């Protein structure tokens, strides 16, 4: 692993700082802000601000840093992108809304898309013109994603899609969606899936926000009724969508594992303000959290080093996501314990306007579930890293039609 920055990387970091200083202010120390919007007008303004910032980055050559130059990127290493994300996180800038577009569907189109699809989608994505959502999970296909039953039937040059998706982040403000559908009932469940790119304004798509305990509605359920999708919008081969989806999920896990958000020092500051840093038990827990952050940091160095050498991410992203998930679970309980009885408060009555309750305690589940749950990641590590045998099952060879209830 490489720990020290080369002169080239150090110069690039200074270049990042110069660009960011022109367009934003550094975050105020100790100022924490709840970014889960609960009001429609606030959300609309947030989406616009994110689009504007993404367009600014594209116009100045700071969007899609690892993407090929032929498609608007700069062809830089993953290490260089990590440096930019670290610096961007230090500024008060609207950086949300494009994780699915830039970090997930973009790399998937680059890997599996036709030249026509690359020309149609990649440049608009980089310019912030397209917000994307991930239409993967279903009511009966969450952790076992390959059990999805949303059906697509070929009708000439179109697919006719019927089914339901759920827990779809940002579907209510998205322009396009990554849609997994069942196109062959006679194939085993992993073999009969197709990956489609769908315009969210297509007739027959109904998005219903799911109101959360926080008051917000970032997640949605999506109903598709006789939705017509051009066959030209198939990403990868028909019935070969499972492999394409794995590219998307690997990118999602790597993005979650990178963890360019709140750091350990922020939790330490909360502990100091709450007057618990002299408690020996609390000090031990803080050290445990610090250790977890350091483990993730060093694992990140390993993945970045491999990426800079042209090695594609593999099962190690699952290891990193497990580490992040475990930390988020421990951290969520810890910040509530630090606050004591104040941890039961909400909104303006709570510490930092409820940041810890909204973003850390309840917000942990988005990253822990997104990209595959901890149990799914442990199965991947067990089978692909440790070489353990698969759990016995017959659904991998049985035609999907015979699995239907």
C-alpha cells in the first residue's frame, strides 16, 4: 500500500483546494447541518443547488475524474478522485443527488453500454442534467435481489413492464432509473434478468413517497403499469442483466465504503461538549470508534492503491462496506449514549438541531442496507475470499417459473 502522497498527488490536492475555494466556503468547525429535507420546497431547492454545483464542476473539468476523457472525464486514478472528495467534503457545498448517476450508472454504462448509449447519457450525467435512481429492490426481493419478479415482455422494439419496486431513493425527483426486470421465466433466477434504462417520465410510472419516522421521505415505492421501454435502452445483453447489476452494486459498495463524511473528531467534539470524556468507559468506547475509523482509512488506501495500478475493485469492497456498517451501528448507539437523556430529543430541542438523531442514529440504515446488507457482504467474503462453500439451495438451477408462489 502507498501511504504518502507523491509530489504529483500533493500538487493535485493544492489544485483541488484552489478550485473549491473559488466556489464555496469551508465548513465552520463544530457546525453540523441536517441535510435530510422534510419540506418539499426545501428539497426542490436542494436538488437545484446540487444540479448547479455538478454543472459547475463539469464546466471546469472536475466531474467524472476517473471517467475516460472521450466521455468528458479526465482519466485520472481512483486515488486522485479520493483526494478531490476529501477536499470537497471540507467545504459547505451541495454534493448530494448524484451518487447514483456519477458513482453507479455512469461506470456501468462505460463498462457495458453501446457507443450510442455512452454518447446519449454520459455527458448529460456529468453536467448534472440527469438525476438517477436505482429500481432494484422489490417487496419480495431485497437481500435476495435475484428473486425479483418485475416482468418485462418484448413487444416489437419495446418492452412492456409491469411490477413494483420499493425503497427507491430519490425516485420522486429523478429523471432516469436503472431498472432490473425479469425477461425469461424459464431460466434460473440469476439468468433471466435484464437491465433497462428507463425515463422516469414514461407513462405508467407512479412514484409514492414512503414517509419515514424522521418526517422525511427520501425513499419511495414505484409502481410500473404497462410501461413501455425501448429495447435500445437495454444495458448489456438481454437476460444478462445480473452481471451488469453486479458492476453497479460494486460501485455502490465502494462509494459507501469510501465514507467521505463526518469524521471521528466530530464525535469527540460532541463528547467534550457533553462532558463525558473523563468517564473511563466512555473513553474506551471513543478509542474503539477511533480504531474503526482508522481501519476504514487504511482499507481505503489499499483500494485506492489497487485502483491507481489499474486493478478493478473486487470482494475487498465488501470487506470495507462491512467495516463501515459495523462502525455506523456502533457509532449510532454511542452518540445517543454520549448525549444521555438529551438523546431522546428531536429537532431544534436536541443538540445541533437534531443532527445526531437524524443523520447518525436513524440515518445509519441507508448506508448499512444500501449496496447489500451486512449479511450479504459476509456471504460474498466467505465464498469469494475465504473459499467457503455456498449454503445448499436448489434455486440457482431451477427455472424461475417453478419458484413462483
